[in-house]
C-alpha cells in the first residue's frame, strides 16, 4: 500500500507546505493537510506535526498547540500505535503533549540557530530508520528552543529502551561537544516513544528531500516508513 | 472626553508642517483644519509618506520595461514578469529611525512592513534580504544595536516563515548614531491572482482586518522625517511592536481572500495607519469613503479619533470587498482567528468623511493628501560638497609602500566589512519554504521556483564610501555591482528596487549627494536594462555627530533561466585554472585597504564604464551558459587577493588552496588591493582553457590567467603564503568572537 500522510496545520505552522511538498512531489506519497480545528485525521496512516511557531510560541513552544482540537485525535492515534513524527515545533508539541518524554528549552547560545548539522542514527527503528543504523546524515536545524532536556532517570529509561534515535555528531560520526549545536543532553537530536511509533526530532528531514537543493538525505526516514507499512 | 487642542500655526509647526504647508491646507479646505484633519495632513505630508523632497528626482529614474507589470510607485511593490504565468513582487524599505532607538522592535517591524507590502499584492513572500549598517564594533552601544537588530529581523522572519537568504552588513563610524536597517522582501504570484491597493465602486464595504488598534506608533512617520538627536530616546513610544504570528495568519487569510475573488482592493497599514490607507486607496480609485471609527477594534479605552487614525499598530490591513460578499470574507478571517470589521463604505463623492461617536471628525478630499495629488513637491537647492576639495586632491604616491604584504593582507582580510557574517545569518532561518539553493555567504542568493526549471538570483548592495567620494559614480557602481553579483550566480539582472538613505535634504550638500547618486543609478539602470520598480527614500539620517555616508542601497532581482546555470563563488576542484576577467587600474580611492591600513577615506571612487561592465556581464553569463565556468566571484572590497582568498575558503566543506600571480603595473600593494570595477575571479576546467580564451577574445573581453587551484595553502606572487586554516579562522570567527565576549 502507498501510505497516506497527514500534515497538521496549526496557526503559525510554517513548515507545513514544505513537508507537504516533499512528501507529495519529491517522494510521491499520498499527502493531505489536516486543519487543527477539525476532529478528524481523515484516514491518515502517518501524521506529521510540522515545524513553525504554533500560536507564535509566545507562551512556551508547543504549549498552546497541544490544546488544539485535532490533538485529541492525534493522541488517540498515537496511543493505538499510529505513526506520528514531530519535526522541530512538532517535537516541542509532542513533548508538551506528553507523547514524548523530556522538554526542549532555549538553546545554550540563547540564540536562534539555522545551519546544516550532522546526525548519527544511533538506534535501529524498524519504523523510522530501517537499515541505516550507525549512518551519518547531513540535515539542517532551525530553532531557538531545541536544547533537549530530560532528568537522569528519564535519560536512563530512554537508553534502556533504545529510544534515542538521532544524536548530533561531526562529519565523521563522532558525538562530540563541539558538534552539539544547542546544548542538548547527550547530543540528543531525536527520540522515539517507548513503543517506537512516535518520533520527535529537531532537524528538518523535509528540507532535504530534493536534489535541486543539493541534499536528499532526509528521504530515508519517509522511505523507511513506507517500507515498514508495506511489510506489516 | 479630553478637549482637543485649538488648531493654530504653532500646533501645525509642532506637527512638522511648515508655515507654507499650513497655509496650503487652509487654502485647500477653504477653512482651518480641525485637530483630527491636521493630524491626517501632517502624516500624509511628512517626508516619509509624501516623498515631497525626493519625488521630482526619483521620476528621472528609468521606470519602464517590457517585464514590468505595474509601474514604479503605482502599487505597494514592483511586479515583474518571469514567464510561466508567474510574477515576482519585490521591494526594499528602511526602518532606520525606529531601529536607532529600539533596535529589536524597530528592525522586526521593518521586516513585517515590507512583507505586508508583498502579500497585499497577492504574492506569497518567498525570500527576505536586508542591508544593515552600524558604527564600529569597538563601541558597546553599537554592539547592542547590532545584536538587537539581527535578533529582531531573525525572530520576525523566522516566525513568519520566510527565509532570509541574503544581505550585507557594513561597519563605519558614520553610522554610529544612526544605523541603517533596510529590509527587502520578494514574493511570487500568478498573473491572475494579483491584488491592487484601490477603492472603487460606491457602496462596497470597507473592512479593517488583523490586529486591534492601539496607541502604539502614533506619529511614527513624522518621527522618521527628522534627524536623530538626544531627544530621540523619548520617541521610543513612536516605535511599534511586532507580532509575526498575527502577520502569518494575516498572510494566509489575505491570500485566501484574494484567491477567492471577493476583493476589490487591499492596502497594508504601515506608516500613518488608517489615515494613509483610506486616503491612498480612495485617491487611487478616484472615490471617496465614509468611515465610522466606532467600528474599529481597539485595544485600549478612550482613544480619540486622532489617535485611531494615526496609530501605526502593526499587522493590520484595509480591504475593500465586493458588496454582498462581506460574510464570506469574514468567514475566512474567522477561520484564522483574526478581526474583520466593516468600518465604512466606498462613496462616489470623492470625499473622505470620518465619523466617531456621532460626530463628523474629518471631511477632506483624499486626492489633496497624497503623493501625486495635493501633497507638496519641492526641489531643494544643491551645492557641491566642500569636502571634495580635500578628498579629491589626495596624493596616493605619498602612501608608504607596504613592505610586509602578508601582514597587510591579514589585516585587510580581518576587516569586519570583509569577514563572513556567519554570526548574523545563522540567526536567520535561511531555508524554510525549501527553495534555497544558495543561501547567505555567496555573491547572490539563489531561490528555486518550484515546479519550473527556473530560479531567482537576489542581491542587496551598496558601497557607501564610493558614493560619499563620488555620488554619481558611486550610484552607478551600486547598480553595476549588484548586477555583477547576479551574473556571477548565473542570473540575468531584471529589475531594481532601491532604498535611498541620506541626510537632511534641506542641506544643499546632502541634496547634491542625493540627486547625483540617483542620476548615477539611473544611468546604470538604463545601460543594464534593469528598470527601477519602486523602493523607499529615507532622509534625515543624521545624528548630532554627522550625517551618514550617502547610502543608496540597491536590491536587485535576477532570473536564472535554467537551473543548470546556477553558479557559486567558491573553487570546486584541485587543478582548475583561475582567471581574472577585466583589467586592473590600481585604484585605491575609497578602498578597504586605504581605510584599514592607512585609516583614510580619500581619493575618488573607482571609475566605472557601463559599456565595459555590460560587456563583462554578457561575456560571463554566456560563458556560464556554455558551461565554461566552475566558479565566479566578484572582485570588490579588499581587491583581487581578498576575492581569491574567499574563493578558497567560502565552502567550509571543501576548502581548496591556490597558487596565483597578480601582475602589478605600478605598485604591488595597490594591485593586490585595488577595487577597480568590472572584474570577476573565475575558475575553469583545464580542458576548457582553449574554448574560454577564444570566447573571451571573440567578445573583446580582457582575461588574465592568475594561476591554479589546489593544495592546502594560498600562495600569492610566489612569496606570500596563507594556510587555509588561518584564513578560515579569520573569516568565520572574527565577528562571533567579538559578539560572544
């Protein structure tokens, strides 16, 4: 089957068009927008919470978006094992919604940062990273609040359950302090839920799905999902 | 209710009007204006809104061309056809005065204002650029302004979701008290989905949409029309507060309404708020309006008609919609949780009548208020600046020959005007919307047009030192260099928007700078066939110390007709051949070298010959199209040696050394740092050498083989060696080191 992707549009989402275009045009998936005020995910197989500044992020990133009507359905979908990816602001919303543990706080530099970084796939996820464990990808980040924080017990739990999927690293895959762009605990760039069906990540894979822009390294996540859904 | 002040000449003078202008208003109305009307006239006739001291000169610029879909000044922004049924709306605007007293909000609302100018045309903003100038970074207040402006631009654009893809930042003492903050936005629209800033059709409802109206920004336009002084700090309340989230909602709702076809006209409420949008839209449509201010959503109690009319609260628009479709329009704004209130209707009596709390508060003819209508037009006195007699008589032979070229270069290369602005642009989201092919840091930004084989090349540029030394040539160079940068990226220069930052126009020497610079720009635009589509004039850029250098910033739009033409500045592979296109004349006047090494801003600006420039650009673009060019980089501040060093290190993922020889005709230190115009450094594949040289000969363009790429060091003239590591450190870390300490 060709999976159907639903991209949620919150007021202030601004990577919604990018995710839609990459999924539909660059990857050829059936893709639809989902308006945050509706109460339906319209038979989506995968839900994307895109990047941006939902509700301006004036209170705390993601703190208001979690109360949007559609988030009830997203929560239900995730609890039933549905595949959900939160990218950047979407990751922040997932943490605020308690669909993922931890929190994203202000970057250590206290400044917004936009640049290409390297991330290493540090775990095997049959959903999101099939066949690419250990590989290093160049993916951009663009955020002011991407500094992942979790207290020690939570961190241990993440490790025990192999929930840490992406870590910031250098070009050669070394996870170093210098390659940590925002001060995240243990260079964490992306984590999964315990069941492995919800992914939150600060880097933007949807921005690197086009050879015209010189980088297609974000495609692996979406192709992995397609492969997974085909084989269940 | 507070009693309104009695209108008198004194009060008019306090509003920034002259005695002559006050008499003119009385003459137009046939009576003394009331307080509210005085407020409207004072903002509409401010320099900022009326262009009263500049319009005559601006009209000498070339403003037509086959690709222009609207004329300069006719709409909120210029509109240029790029084929495939698509058009590009683009414009640059200043927010200097607000940024001087409140850098964060001043810069942020500058971005907000220019974005609204673009999407009121029906165009979705796809790129933002800027041009910034500050004092030197040794000064703490300058650092505060620099940091605040960059954060303000970043936060607004990042939240709104437009990529900031390019810009320029210069530091010079002349900008210490009066920084320049110019913001440019570029949008894309289908030909049949454009909108106009017009009010027509008696009975059509007039709507205010977006944010509520508060007391912020009252008399912002008037504040922008006077010099910065110690008292300016008190004008901080004239600076508006930006809300990029509401702007984003306004964008989506506005585009939806335009697409649905319910709209007659729409205008952004920037300077002078409701006063400006109601008068300008009515005047353009040769209509009148009847407005009831009681219907305007306000965020504070007890506002007067005067305050509501003059408020510059951000993220608001005035719309005229087709009668009968009000509810459909309201439903769209409702969906995006935005205010949308009917505040009046279009009338056919050509009068603007404004009611509040049951009283007629203003009754004026819109045409009398606006540029091109009753607004005053002046031509100011000019005088050749006295400082020319000093700067022009400078004897360059008196400069001590630099013995240690290596040290000299490292000093010039460390100049804050040359080093990378990475610290700045990493705070901007340069990639959102997934069109950015070449982001900040190259000759021009390249933005892909989805579902086509085309891209836009975009650039902002001005070397104000040149303009100071020679306004005519400096104006020409600003245009020529922007176009050259576009060509270096593989684009064809199409059109120009400009932001003219000058001092007080009532000073004859300043007005000379202004009129000569515009003349130079005009000549260059005609030569390059890049008409001016609009822009903005900012006068009164003076602080108690001095006026800023005359700074006519050019925003250039170029079209890359085939994605395979996209070219970047940096060297690609070892063993490629390096050529310099163009001919050096060892010109040091106004150069970065002269300023950094000798502490002088003297001489004349470099010469510029538009025929030579045109020839160079057409040769380079055709060479790119023939696939002969692997990299192309304009030679500008810091001369040929700086340009080559940048080609070595700009791409941090693949830095490549070079071994070059730069022949000197007179002095080595001059030849390496000369800023002679119409020159470009290119690298080519050795297999294309014969073709390239023959093509240059055929085109009558002078090229000089400078050397070869490769290795981990840059070697100049066989004697001066620089490791890529040392160049990288200087180039990419100088500014962050200063700002992070």
